[in-house]
C-alpha cells in the first residue's frame, strides 16, 4: 500500500520523505488555509520534495473554470495530481484531464456508486473519506470494501486512495482490504511506527548491553 501524507506543512513532509516511506502528498483548500502559505508556492515546494503525486484541488464548481484552474495547477510540476470534487462537472473535468495524460484525484467520495462513476471517468485515484463517513454514522471501512469489490469486478485501474484517515486502525483495515493508497495526517503515520513493546524491548537490550562494557564503534 502506498503512503501519502495529508498536509500542506513543509517540515512534516520533509521529515517523512527522509524515511523513504512517503509515496505522495494530498492537500485540500482547508489544509492550504491552515498552512497560511500561497497555494501555488507551497505546492511547488512540496512537489520538489516528493517524487510521487501531489494532489492540488480546484475550487471552481463549473467544468470550464475547473479546466482553467487545472491548467494553472498542472504547470506547477510534472507530479501534480489535479483534485476535483465528485460532481457532474468534477467528473467531466476528470475525463478531460486524464484523457490528456494528467493525473486526477476525485475527492469527497462517500458512496460506492460515486466511486464507480469516478472509475468510469478514468480517475487516477478515488478518495473515499472514511473518517467523515464514520462521523456521520456510516461505516467508512465498509465503503472501502465495496469499492474494492466493484473495481476488481471490472478491472478498473483507478486506485483506491483511503482518505480522512483518523487512526492507525483505519490504516490496518484499509491494508487488509487491499486499498492501493492511504493518506493520513503526519501524526497518524508516525503512530504506525510505535509499539509499547518495541520501546520496552529497546530499553531492556540497552540496559543489558551497558552491562557488557562493550561498544560497536
Ligand atoms: C483527502 O485528500 C483529504 O484531504 C483529507 O483526507 C480530508 O480529511 P479530513 O476529514 O480529516 O479533513
């Protein structure tokens, strides 16, 4: 499973990129607002840090203006992936852009039927929001299961990008289902490394090593 980080903050992106485990970045208008940075400038900086897809979202609601915004965004770098909402105009834009060889991430997906439409529109990625789905009394992981089944039934190439990930269990469940990608805030990705027994084990080994009086270097 590919790991994307869901942020527009440069330092956490740099830190995760240095692990060699980061495959891409997703941003959205709220994350850009939170960063306080200029959209184009910060996207350019992120694209230079990470080789994989960097999602940059259009804000227009009509196809024609979405295309104009996408034109500006895709010039930022070769690894920009245009993010469009799951609407009629969004999918029209998706079809036009992917037909042209541009990567497209269709966002704000909350049903398997919506995911089916996005795949038919040639989306590179579909972003079902598991956390927000859970918050509204649905089961986000059930949604991923349905989309996996449907995409496999028809051999769709669209990658399932599990979004709105809130905790490490979302990552585990998404991986069990065989989601292609997950995007999570930096804190959730860092939490994946942690286990209380790993920390305890290191502590014990170091204590015993100190007793030997030896050093490797
Ligand atoms: C995905 O691309 C979105 O940016 C993101 O995952 C939304 O997550 P949220 O529900 O935590 O805002």
